[in-house]
């Protein structure tokens, strides 16, 4: 496969300008931000372990695909921690959350 020409690269750049990727956890993140990041990470792990598409996971959890897409990209600023935990209990109903202070 050869490297794309300038026209194809320009088309890709334009498309990528509109996309929003995953958010990375800041080194200065608060304990709450770390906790919420970990909640989202559990959805990513579940999705990969079960080879699910976003829409399939959204159906299991009972939310819109757009909501699940945000969670899978760690864009959780619009959701409460309670809401994320409620969503998580749909895929892990018999698991407990354990608080570890370090």
C-alpha cells in the first residue's frame, strides 16, 4: 500500500477535524476524575472482552448509542458519577465497588 497523495491527505484531515477522540486522564486529575475515568474504562474493557460494537453495548446498558459513545471515549463530564455507576451495574450486576484509598 502506498502513501496517500496530498488530495487524499487533505480529505482525511478535514474529516478528522470534526471527530472527537478519547480524552486522556491528566496527571493532575482529582480523585473524582480518576474514579470516573476508571468507571468508563470498565465499559471499554467489557466491550473489548465481548467483542461488541458501541450500539450493541448501548442496547445492553439501555442508553442511546451517543451516550455510550461518549462513555467509551471517556467524555464523561456531562454524566453524574451515580449515572455511570447505574450504567455499570447493567453489565456487572453482581459485582461490588470497592474503595481503595492510597
